[in-house]
């Protein structure tokens, strides 16, 4: 129960910080997606089903704030969380950053392609820039945020691997 509350709190805080950074520090008009960092940190070493459910819940919360088709972020985050959980626990800084960068890239790709296919008035031109900039933002932020995220999402001992 405590982990669920901490995860939900981390998602809400990540949503608030992401939206603030997107407005105040955008690179080429694009900001970070800190929610996928929280979802990925939770999914590392977690059971795939629980990781996908957590990703879906975080994505659904994000979808409430966006003007895109409902459920798109939820689907993208659930798929990414499931895959990350299936991959297992990365060892070392490089694999961890790679996991976060890959998670960001895949979630943004699913989200962008889904928005293009499901939305009537969405322009596909900024998609490559969005993929590159958001992935770069998150890859740079992941080594800084990982120790804090690990403490938050691993508040209780998980039956499956730990990052230590």
C-alpha cells in the first residue's frame, strides 16, 4: 500500500514538474517527460503485469491533462513498463541510462504515431524532433534522478531483484 501511494505521489509530482519545465525551459519547444522516468524506475525489477498496470494508471492520469485521444499515453506507458519489466534489472550506469532513453523513445514513438493515426488535426512534422529532444532530455536527467526514484519506488522490499 505504501509503495502505491509513493508511486502515485511521484507520478503527480513528475506531471507537475514536467509541465513546468515544458513551459519554462523548453528546448526547441519540447520539454522532458518525467512521468516515463518514474514508470520505468518502477518497472525495473517488477513483475510485468504490475508494471503494466502502474504504467497504464500513470498514463491515464497524464491523458487527463492532454488534448489527445484518451488512453494513448496509458497504452504507451503500459507497453513500455511491460517490456522494461520483462528485460530485468540493468547493471551499471550505461545500461540504466539506455533503459531510460529507450523507454522514453518507444513511449514517445507510440504516443506520436497513435496521435497521428487517431487525431484528425495533428501535424506529423514535429514527431522526429519530439522523439530526439524528449529522449535527450530524459537521458540527461536519468542519472541525476535515478537514486531518488529508486528510493521512492522501492520503498518496500520487492520480491523481485533490486538495483543494488
